[in-house]
């Protein structure tokens, strides 16, 4: 598999620029939707079209280097798992102490999942772990400037009826900012150029406006944030339906994992690819590319964001953040712990 990992590293950016491609990773080649024993670079597309409908320049290569095959897998549109107003959760009730797997969220979000209780490596304080897009407010604003330390975190989340002072379970402690692929230009030169072009557009094509956006080259490793409980007795070390976490484990293709989420409870499936890079829609026209991700069979629905992936021995493997009807996306737990300075 080393040759496939190296080929992915070399061709990742080129593949991600291909039309219809949303992600790449290393996994097993599928036959009749079942994994075979042959390694492949997995190319994820929103929709898989017949070769007859594609021009020659639109067809993905069957191999990247000698012996390194590709496999095109349809996954649909991958989105951050934020619930719609029509969805009904069976884990939305106020719970004290609150375990992992229940409704939680910032005042300005709908609802996500309390992943688990971790420990601050520096202070030893217990902290609540979930996603950035669950614990950081501001709608589509995921950057550091929009996060306010000590913002109230509600359990249950606002979508599930949280809002009373007694629903405040903690306060935002810290998070990893998410680098969006494009961001509205704010510098003086860009805004001046934008105004000038819009003056011209008023004359040439009335009714249209130009907006300049700055391209971002950064890649994200995690969608993660932590909050400090108002009181230690308000949270539980257990994950509902799973039990207490028992250390960590590196992900591997074929490993069976489970998660406990606010929307779908305890579900499980196999890891299908590791070392993956995938483009995720973050709402309101924003997209972000996440690298070194774990791809699994579909485990989650909107509202399950923040769930923890564990193996059969409850060793923590990842932090779930996004998905579609055909794939779920999680960050490696070792990246989460290192970047946020945490311990299990």
C-alpha cells in the first residue's frame, strides 16, 4: 500500500481539481459494491457517469503509476452534518450528567453531538469534545475571529429546545479554525477594484454585481473544538450505548468502527479509506478541504456531527464531522488530540 500512498501524495491536488471529484483516499477496489483484496487510490465523485457520456479529457485515469490502480466511487454531495428543521432526534433531551452521544451546540447553531469528555493536557481540566461547526457560533463563520472564548454551550442544543440558563452546560474553551477554500476579499485594494468593476457592470450588464473572493491554499486536518463544563458533575465519561473510551487506535482499511450520535444513536461500519482528502460543503456557499481523513461506510445523519468513532474495544479512532448518503468523514483522533493539546 506504500506505493498507493505515495501516488496519492503526488497526484492528490491534480485529482481534486477534476470535474465532479470531491475526495481521494487509499482503500480497496470495489467489485459489485463489495471490497476486493486489491489496493487502489479511491476517487470520490458526486455522481458516476457512464463512459459514453464523458469526453476523453473528463475521464479519470485507470491507474496513476504502474501497479497503482484507481477506483471511482460515487458518494453524492458531502456536507457538514447540520440537521434541518424537519428532522426528529431521539437524543435531544436535557441530561445531567450528559454522556457522549447527546444533543449539544452553540447558541447560534441548530444541533450536533457531544462526542466525549477529554482532559486538557496542560491543566488537567475535563473538557467537552465536539466539532468546530457544533461548538463555534456564527453560522458559516468558522474562522478564529468569529469565535468568542467563554461563549455558552447548550445541552440540549437550540434546535432541540435548549435556551434556558439551566441548559448551559459549558463555555467554549478553544477550537481549530477552519480554512475555507474561498473567502470574501476584505483588503482595501480588492474592495476598491470590486467597486470599480461594479460601476462598469452597471453600464454594460445592469442587474449584475461582482464579488471578489480570495483563494485559500490551506488544508484542514480536523473540524474540532472543546468546551469547559460549568461543573464537572454535569458531564459523564461514558458515551451513550458504547461505554467509556479506552485509549486510542490508528485507523486501518477494513476496521469495523461504531459511533454514538444525537440523530441516529449507535451505528457501525467499516473504514473504507484512510489518508483521504475531501471537499466538504460548510453551508452558505462555503467549502473546505480536509486532509488525512478517515472514510467509512455511511454511519451518520445530520446532527451526528461530533460523534466519536471507536473500535470493538472502545479504543477511540476518530471524530466524525461530515458525510453523505454513501460515506461518512472523520478526523484521526491523534490529530485532534495533538492540535487541541488533549488527552483521553
